[in-house]
C-alpha cells in the first residue's frame, strides 16, 4: 500500500480524485477544496488508510467481489448479479418527491421501517445545488434527499467519521460507483473500526458527475432560484435540464460536460458493481427504474419490499438490457483508453 505522498503522485497529481472524502476525513495533511482532495504538505508515511481507501488507487476487483459476494464476476459488462428487472414505488408520497421510479427511496424507507438498519447515509442539499452527506433515519429526511445530485459529494467521508466515532448504529448507504468502491475498500482493509455496522449498500448508476467548478456556471444561470431536480433527457435532446420551484431551465449538454472531472473519465464502473443492489433509470420510461440484484442482502431487501407492497416490478425488455450492457462496456473501454493516455492503471491484473 502507500501513504499521502504516493496518493499525491498516483491520484491527485493526475486530477483523478473522486471527491468521496475517504482520505480527507482521516489525514491532517489532506483537505477537501472545492470537491477535490489537496495535499497540504508532505507526510512521509509509507502506509496509510488514505491510500488504501481511495477509489482511484489500485483495485483488486476479484478480492473485493469475493468478499462482498463470495464469487467473482461472471458478467464482464454488469458484474456479479442474479437478476435484472424494472421496478417502481407503490407509495404515492414517494412518487411525488422522487426522481424516476422512486425505488431507492422506497427501499431506504423499507429498510428503516423493518429495522434492517438504524440509519442511512444519503446525499442531500441545502439549496438543491451543492450536495452534502446526511445521516438520516426519519421518513421526511429520506424524502428530502430524493432526486439526482450531479456535483461530487464527500459522502464516504461522513461514513468514515461515523465509524470512527461509533455513531449511526447499523448504517445503510446510497451512493455512486466510486463511493461504493471506496466503501468496499474500507470493509476489506480496515481492521480497527466496526465495519460490520455497514450495510445494505444501494448503488446508483452513474455515467459522469460534475466537479465543483460547475457551481459558478450553474449559479449564474439559476440566480436566486432553488433547484428541485436535475435531469439529462435521452438522445437526441442533448440537454441538461434544471427544474426549479417555478420553471425548467434547459442548458446545452455539451456546455455542461465541460465540467466533468477527469476522475469520471477513468472510472470503469457505470452500474455500481460492488453494491448489494444497483438502481438506475429506464431510458424513455421516467416512471420506472432499472434494478440489478447482486448480493443476498440486496435480494432479501428488494424481495421483502415487493412482497409487502412497497415496490412493484416488471421484466426489463431485452433491447433495454442489451443497451445497458453496451453502455457499460463502452464506459469500461473509454476508462481504459483514458487511463492509458494519462499513464495510470488502477485495476489490478
């Protein structure tokens, strides 16, 4: 493994920090500045949790898959899974607040109500624009976090803080692929904290996020209006849509893409392959989610929610599944090419 200086050489100097907060919550030599970790001064430690937990340092994927699922991936496109389907919430109050099918919010509420966890770490926002990690356990708190956040969030840093301080009880987590990867590294490599308090982990499909450099650009467009949700309609729209309290703003998607950080361009994972279950949109059907069931814990949580009428499911059409597989493989290909261009490789083997 390595320490902060190696983290600087392999990750920070290439600009591929994912902004997850895992390292900055641990090390006095590191700080989070506008969504990216910055090494304030040399540390000199040869080993450190900051390097071990970072989702952009070396990843032994078979090791992590074996620890999470008891097996390694049979599907090179979508990772370890047992089934894939469409799903959506049956709860009206969730449907009113959620983006797309509301499946994630319903699963979180079900897990809390059934006592599977004491709390969840979710990503919320004070103004709808800048994300922040929140420890929640009440229904209204969960619903307030519904919807997509496109800017990077240090959500893993909040989990690290809670683990170190012994707070939160048994915690669930909802996050993007890079955040889920950091969390699985913590579970695999941490020996002192009570990492058994973590679970279930719900992963979100993610093709790209926005760096905090986008904040100034977006605030200029928004003025004093508060964001309700972001959305990227399917092609050929080529738009980035911001829904506010009173209207929708449509921005050229190519202009917004300028703020995609390098970290997203080297990310191989679109569907959060190390989560207990993964959830994304169904292109062209806003009222539904795509759901990938992966671990036994994820299957049990989803099946309970269906059986108790919280969620309904339907088959995912073959053409949509093939499109999902193709998109995931394309992301892996682009990540490999970008990593070769930058001279970095973090997938072991």
